[in-house]
C-alpha cells in the first residue's frame, strides 16, 4: 500500500494569468495578517482570535488559542479544529 500524499497535487499557474494575480494577492494578505498576529501579545486572546479568523476566512471559537510567532504564505486553506 502506497502512503497517502499529505498535500494536494501541485497545480502550475502561469505568472501572467489572472489566477496568479489572485494567488499573489492572497499571499500578500496572508503575510500581512501573520505580521499583525506576531505584533500581538500572547495575552491578547480576543485580538488573536479576531485576526486569525480573518486570516482563515472563518470564525474560530472562544476556546481557540495561538501563541505567536506564526507564519503563513496564504491562509484561506488553513483549518483549525477543537481538540476533544
């Protein structure tokens, strides 16, 4: 049995395409929000949840916690889950 790949297959995008422009914009957005997260104190849980929610494009619940530093090159494909 072959191991399952951990990432989706690569998809090449021409750098002159609208798709690349949108991806580059999303990368800049993710890097900007990661920098904003890293300026926050680890004690500012509400702000961390707000910025991280903006980064991933969905609301995290009140139990979510993150201790900066944090880095990403995108953000919308990041998922977090609640540990049970």
